[in-house]
C-alpha cells in the first residue's frame, strides 16, 4: 500500500516487490480493465514461439454508450487492431523481469511511464512483440486520474466531435 501520486512510481514499487518474490515475467493491467480468459496463455504462446522480452497488447473498449458514434468511428479508424501494431498501453503490457531491471524499470513519471519503458526496451535492443492476440477490455471513461492517459485520449476525441 502506498499514497504515491505518480503512476510510474506506483507501478515500479509493485513490480519490484513481485520480482523480489521470484517473478520472472510481469503482466501489467489497470483497475478499470478486464483481461480476456486467454490473456496469460497468449503471452506464454508468444514467449515459447519466439524469443521476446516484452509484449505490447491491444485494448478493446467495454462500452461505447457514453461516447458519440462519431468518436467510436474515429477511434476504430485510428486504432490498428493487428499483429505488429504500435500501440502502447500500461493496461496491457508485459515483460521479463530481467530486462525490466536491466533498463532501469519504470521512470518516476506521472503519465506515459509505459511509453517511456517501451522506448527503453527499444533503445537497448530488447525484443518486443506487438500482439493483437494479447487483449484486454478497458473502460470508456473520459475522466482519468492522469491528464494525458487513455481517458484523456478518449475525452479529447469526444470533444473534437461535439
């Protein structure tokens, strides 16, 4: 338990605790997100089929009723739900603990700590799998805890359609 107001610091604290308990693979999601029943199995399949240090998965929206049809259309037109996509979501990010520690872990950032971590993996030459088989369902809320997270992205998209 902690009272940090910095998502990078909170994620880092939890992950380092898991690693001290022996975790070798870390799978991250968010409190307003539900993982699919095969979420971990799909990760294991990627790990065993190819050498990978990180998996960036995709998100599906749980409920579009609080957003306009145009926002849904714009989102679907923008989002690349395919293998090789380049979307980064802290709600669907997994990696080896060895590589995580080697790159220095999550930076102490209030937002985009996930993007920063992926850039560290890329810069240091770690293998990243961009998978649409590793999937989560996330909230369509437009009021988030951070200013530039996924909720803000949806909110900005909705505002541009009003």
